[in-house]
C-alpha cells in the first residue's frame, strides 16, 4: 500500500484547543493515519503519514471547516508509514520560543524560484540563516548559510540580538529558512523586533523548495522529524556532507544513543554503530542500555515498555 507524508500548519486563533484535539482524535479513530499534531490557541502544527484514501478523507474533513479552508498541505510519497502512532495534544506554543509573537510583523514570503535567484545574487550585505537545530543542518543546508549551533528553539532570540551587534540591522538583508516554514513564521518576527528591516523567509520551507527546485544550491540531504530521519532533496540523489562520529567515513545515518539516560542523536556508520552497540561514546555502553538494532535504516528511539525499563534498571 502506498502512503503519503503530510506536513502543514495553520496560524490563527483557536478558541478551544481541547475541543479541537477531541474532534481530531474522534476522526482518526478508525482511519489509517499516524503522526504528530499539536494544537494551541495560536493554531495547528502537524506532520503525519496516511494511506492515500485516509489522507483524502482527512484533507476534505479539515478544510470543510471555514477556519481551515485555505490550509496548504505539503506531501511526499512514501512506501510505508513514517510515524509509529498517532499523537494529538495541546501545547502552549506551536514553536517553543517563550514569548508572545505578533504575526503581523512576520517577514516577507519568497517562493522557491525567487529564492533561488536571491541565492545566486547574494552580496556581503546579505545573511542567509538556517534557523533549524544543529543536528538538522549537520546533514544538509543551503550553500553559504550561517548554521548556528542551536540545540533548542529557545536560543534563537539571543541569536538575533548577537547578530545585531555584528551587522547593521538597517543595511543587512536577512534570508531565513526552515524545514516546512512554521519556525520562520515565528523567528522572522523576532528578527523584525530586533531591528532588522529586510527579512525574507522561504515560503513552505525546504520541503517546498525541494519539490520545486530540487537540490539547486543545497548541500547534503534534509533532516525530517519522522521515521525517515534523513531524505534526499532529489529522488535517488546520494549527496552527503556529514561523516561518522567514530571513523569519520562519509555518512548521514542517525541513531539515538542506546543508553536510555543519554538518547543523544548522533551520526554513525552501520559498522561503527554495531561495534559500539548503538552508543554514542564508550561511557554510554554502561548503565541502562537498550538492545541494539542493526537495521541499516534505523528509526527514532521508541519509549520502552515499563517492564523493560525496570529490567534494565535492575
């Protein structure tokens, strides 16, 4: 059976997020859909995989609501589910930024074709910012991008303040991008409030760019927050820029450290992963260590059953 991987977000007031969660859970109850949906008073942020029929039904159901009529669904084909289960829950914020965001101040959307032209005409007064986490940019990013080593979305406001000390915010053109676009909706506002006059964001994020422009001006692959973890920008493309954290051989395979108290996401070739039993360092091979799965396409860490955790702790 063929599946489709769907990503979308909606920014707008939702007066009763708890009710929206219940509505979604009821709809998903008997349908072949798995994923992760967060709903807040600010809107919806969703990633899911579904059978083609279930995806069609969901899109029709959601957009039949006047509030969600214009939602843009970004889709990618896949041979299997890209998620383990369906999670729908409320969140205080769709992006963890710990501050109120006035979306009327957001940056200017740039479609992929225009973005490509901007990349080709960048000058010294332009800064191209990858606003994703460090482990995302490690496996792929745009040529010439500033990839700050952020381990948390909450660090971005300080980055904006630091950049203002290095560059004149009135003369600097800021280009920013993320995976699907929602982080730029928040972070472009932060840049504007920091005093940067010209702020541009890639419409639909890298997912949309890959669909329209392929891997033009992109180095490596794309990190995604589902079971695939790393995907090529162009179908069948084997472009790698990262290497194994042990042997430094060219590699873009991610593993979660098998040590339950670490769980660090690290790049490792299958040979080294097997030799170190799925652990990110030698110290992690001691303590509560999960059994290593030598699958060549490892999936993200799944929470162990309570009984298994107890066994490893004893």
